[in-house]
């Protein structure tokens, strides 16, 4: 091969090497600008599109009137249906249903203010009566209270006016009404009025348990007796009974 051919061949080789080198440099530059995706990037790419958090759909539990109390009895009459503890006795007299519980225990009548009444043979720790009056609220109150005092002084726009400690609102389950407190010296009753319609009112009477009143000197003795229904449980039973009640 002559000298000119050798120089031409060398130039061709040099050009090829330059092209290869330039291509390699370009390739590595491109790879450097496009880094391999990290696992975090891959994970975020696999996530679904972000959505607005759903509105809180927590539902209010059904009223206790729809809940069965385990181990309780069920009363079903012409006008009322409700559940009550099996240790309490239920009896109907006319339109009135009475619920009672007592234990045999001879003691002085705590409501004998004269001091001449015979001793009580039993201690009653639960006393409730219920009836549906076919009257509006105003007439039911006047009839049950036995006077027109409440009607004349505490009625406005056909409903009771509140007077703290005397006439208070009272709710249990689906029942919404009023509690009237009558009594003195730990003796008396609570009366509850629940308007059901313009011509129907549920009337409930609940006796004070006078033996458990702190003004009674023997109340601690009574509270320690076996088989009694203590005050906190008496109230719990009462509210649960009303909460299970349905007027027919």
C-alpha cells in the first residue's frame, strides 16, 4: 500500500472513532438526565387519583324504644306496650297500669308526720303508674293534678310553662314532655305528661322513695338492705321502661 492510501485509510478510521465517541458521550448525557425511578415515585404513580374524603356518615343509633332489654318482660295492652324488669310486678286496673317492687321489711312510715300511723310491713322501692288519657295536655293536667292551679298559672299557648324544680322538660326515648314535682320532706311524686296528639296524652306517675331520702335518719340502713332497688337503678329502670314504650 502506498503512502497516500495509508493516509486515506487512517483518516477514515479517525472519523469513525470520532463518531463513535460522540455517540457514546451523547448517550451517557441522556441517561444522566433521566434517573431511574425510585420506589417512592413508582408507588405514587400507582396510586388512584386523589379523592375528596367522604362526608362522615356515622348514623345515630336507633332510639332505645327499638331495642330489646335482655331478660325483661314485655307488657302489651290495649293502649300501651313496653318492657320492664322481671323483678318488677305489673298489674292493670281499668285504664291504669301499675309497676311495683317491694321487700318485706317492717319500719316506720317516713311520711307519717303526725306519728300515729301504724308501721309499714313492706318497703316499696319502685312505684310507677301509666295511663293514656283521651284528653289534650291542658285537660289531662287539670284532671290528674286534681286542681286548676297548674292550668291557671303555668299554661301558655296550650302548653306548660317551665318553672325550674317544679315544671321541667323530660325526654325518654321518643317521648318528649314535662315533669311536675309535687311533695315535701321527701314525700310526694313526680308526674310526667307526654302529649301524643291534640286529643291524647300519656300520663305517668312515679312515687318518691321516701326511705331513701337523705333527710330520713335511717336512709343508710334502708340502702344496705338486700334485694332492694337502689335510687340510681330505680331511675335507670324508669327511663328504660319509658324508652321502650309505644302508645297504640
